[in-house]
C-alpha cells in the first residue's frame, strides 16, 4: 500500500507508527494505515523471537529507534514467544468526525487484558455450584448434630401442644 506518500515518507511514517505501537502497545489510526503497519511490524516481531545481533540490526534498520528495539527484543518477545503468528489485532472504531475516514485501533494481542482468557480454567455455572454447596452443607450439619436437631424439634412441638 502506498498510502499517498513517497517512499521515504512512507517508510518513516511506518517506522514511527511501529515505534509508537511497541511503546504504547496500542494506537489509533486509519484502517489502511493499520493494515500497512500490520504488514510492517509482524516480520519484526517474528525476528525478535530469535535474539541475535543480526536480527537486532535488521530491526534497528527498519525502526531506527534504539529504545523500541530494546523493548521489542526484551518484553514483547518474552510474551509472544510461544505464539506462531498473528501478533497484532485491528479493531474498527467507526468514522472520524472531521473527514469521515474509517478509523481503527491496532494493538499487540498478548498485551490486552480486556480480551485475556485463561484457557486452563473451565467456566462453572453458578446453579450447579449452589446446589452442591447447599447439599453438602445440609449433610454436614445433619451429620454433625443428629441429636441436637431432634430434641429441638420435639421441644418446639411440645410447647405448641401445651398452649
């Protein structure tokens, strides 16, 4: 995608957007820029999995920012180490008020806590849990005090009969 810019301007813009995405973990931009940024940054994140001098230099030649390269190879590569691809997510936000451009939010997938789901935990329904707890608590109370409940009921009925 050319994005209506000359080559040098386009490369600078994508490098700056990639540095912002690495620093902030999510940015808002137009849909076409987000798609171009996705193609730009995904190979860099893949290179960051293998921390070698050569890969760091390749990332630096694309990003041109030492702090972004350090963040990419330290924190981001640690979190996405087992992911086989698809490191970014594009969420469409609607149109911009000024010029009606289609806007989107692009974010690094593993750094979003809103969509975070633990695959190890199974969701339990409350209904079945409540029944099990009620049954077990009644059973434990009956087992713990079998004599104390029977005389209490008997004394209550005896007092009602006397009145």
